[in-house]
C-alpha cells in the first residue's frame, strides 16, 4: 500500500509553464539496450545528441565530479541542476505538468515522490544491463518502482559527536546507546538538530518514535527536548559547527561527516540499530530532450563503474549487490556497519496528512 506524505505539499501550487523540450515520442523509445540496437548503437545515438540535463538532489561537488567522469568516457556534456530533493521535485513537477521536458535524468531520495512520479507517468520503464544487480525487495517496499527507479547509494542516520568536546562519561553513553544518550541531562544545551522535513532527519525520528516505540517513543523525544537542543533548517551547517566544537552531539547522517573523519577531524558516530536509510535513487523521465543520452547515462550510472564512483564521491554506502566498502571511514576502529531500515514509507502513522501532524508534533516537542 502506498504512503504519500510529502506529495501534496510538494506539488501543490504547481504552475503551468509554456514551452517544452525536444523529446521524441516516448512510446517509441527503447526500454533496454537491445531495443536501442545494442550498446554501440546506443552510444552513437547518445553522442549525436551531445549533452544531457541532470536534475540531482545529491551534493553539487560530488555530482559535478561524477558527471565529468561520464563526459570523459563518452564525450557527452552533463548540464547539472542541483537542489534539495523536495524543491527539485517541485521544479520538475511544474515542468512536467506544463509540458516542459527539460530533465533527462532525475536523482532524489524521497520514496513517496518517486511513487507520485510513477502514478503520473513522469518516469518510464528502462531495464539497464545491471537490472539484476540490486536487491529491490529490500530497498523498495512493494514492486511499483522496480524497472523505473534504481538505487545509487544511501545516507544512513547516525548520532555523531565531537570526541574533544564530550566527556569520558558522555562518550561511554554514546557508545552504549547513542539514541538514548541524547536524553542525558549532561548534554543540555550541547545538542544540535536539523529540520524534521528532510528525508534523513524525518527517518531518524520515525525510526525512534514509531518503529522503535517500545524502546524510545515520544517519551524519548521529550527527554531530548528537555535538553534544549539548537534547531537548524539544514544539517549541513550543523556538521561544520560540530567539527569546530560549538556543539557536542547531533542526530544526523553519516555522509556529512565522512570527509571530515578522513581529514582527521575529532568526529565519531554510531548507527542506531536499525538505522534509517535515505536512499538516493535515479530515474529516467518519460519525456526527455535527449532520450538516448539519458538512456546511456542510466546504463553507466547503474553499472559497477558508475554506481561505485557515485558511492565513493558521495561517501555513502553502496546499494548494488557485490559492492565492496573500501572507504577510509570503514577502517576506523570505532566504525561498525549499519543495519539499514527502509520502512518509513510504509508506516500507517505517517500516511497522508498524518506526516505533517507528525512533523509538527516533533518540532513542538523539541522546542519544549
């Protein structure tokens, strides 16, 4: 059963825009390499188009470097439009509703938005050569998106702290149970938390409050709120301030800290058990200005080469079968692999308007 808790908010108020891209007849476009005449023919047709437009919610630095690798291999220019997943989807939704076909590829991390795009026929079936290289039953609840959306890498919810700021006693609490530790009075005024509307942050709270209600629940959140946490609209500035020691601890996402750890920053983190996953995924719009370049990019992005490069650049854990974690952070003595939880989209407590009510209650509780 589909749970759509962000769609109405994101798409509401979409404007009808004039103009459209030069997309071909979507019904006649190939749905796999064989139908495209083979890989050599796909490459030839893609190179004749010369460029593609990539709409991505992944970080600009990592995505730009990833696109350059594709350009270096095939000589096809990648034009990047980058924004947060929900605002990115809103822009794409406005264009799609108005017949404006500017996006060749879309990457974002909100499962329900993919479901809405599939319902509206904005994304199409395309079976890449590495279609069998993913465990869809694990990462995608149900099978509605299989063949339309492919996993890239994932950001995992984690409690991170500055090892030079926390005391030995606090360190012991964090290592024992990082989620429960956030309620300890010794952290009062030393916690920084991000906006609840973000995919990873919302997943962290849903995991603790609903999925593990017996262990944590709303009482746990009340304890966190009693510690007077600083609340930010984004987790990105929190990471920088945590590294500087302006705060002691946060409940955020691993990928924001891996580069800092690699550079020697006094940062350590631990995953809840299980830990909420924000799955970055890629899809092919039904109507695109450069349909063959887009299909070639899908082939490359889902190959071991493209997938592993994006996971490395994004510092997240890979999602294809056979991916090997050779990141520097994974070699840290304190690092333990996560047990990802993908179930937020299926929680009945977050269905429809209930998600907004959940977010409001979380924010009010944290504000005390």
